[in-house]
């Protein structure tokens, strides 16, 4: 694990590049999946690129069998992993000693919306909570600053809280007949 100095050395050339040539900082992230109609789910490759896949499907509250990952829970895992990585990087940059940190994300979702039971109920997660359970000898004000900077620099946290522009389009492919 890099220390404060090593992290700064690793990031310094990138920060300089992005400052001098802002267009180099604009990166397109992609993900793709294949719909599994038999199991009413979607398969996505794990990002370790070893051929393994993750199968996500309906949550039990939407008639899923509980044997597949729920996309809402995967969203929470993305939030936790991004926040955890950001927390570790910022703690390292601040030279804080953190003995342990467990992050718990929870979300409230009313399934009447996604199930089409009540048109007045929004589809999706209505509220999110992120709790950092920290063991450290750092002062509380330092830890509050760490939390504040984690919120500020966590990509998934900021994307969810600010609401990214999103579009969907259909691309028709020829059928094999």
C-alpha cells in the first residue's frame, strides 16, 4: 500500500497532464451485458477479465428467486467500493492512521413503483445512506474532513447525488434468418 509520499508521486504526473491538457482527462467508461431471457436477468463480465460473469436479476420483492444479484444492491456495492477507495486515498493523502473502516450502504425503495402497482410512486431508490464505521486515533475534526473530502471526490457518490444526464437508445440489429 502506498504511503502519502508515494501516492503523491504516483498522482503528480497525471495531475500535471490533466492540468496542461484537459482533454486527456476525459475518459469514457463502458460496461456491457447480455440479457438472459430464460432467467429474466442480465450477465455482465467481471472486470477481472478472466471469463467469469455476474448474473443479475429480479429482487425477491419483484418476484426474483434470490439466487441472482439485484441491480439495486450492485449499485450500492459500486457506491461502497468507490467511497471506500476514495476514503483510503484521501486518508493516505492526509497521512491519517486508520485502523479499520467498514462502510455500510442502505437504500429505501418502494417496489410499488417498479412493479407498476401505483403510478404515483417513483421507480427506483428514494433515499440512500452511507455509514463509515471507523477505528482511528485521528482527531474527530480530521475524520470529519476526511468524510467531507470522500463525499467530494467519490465518483459514484457525486454521480448519484448530482444526477448525471442519462439517455437510452435502441439500436436495431439484423436477425439471422
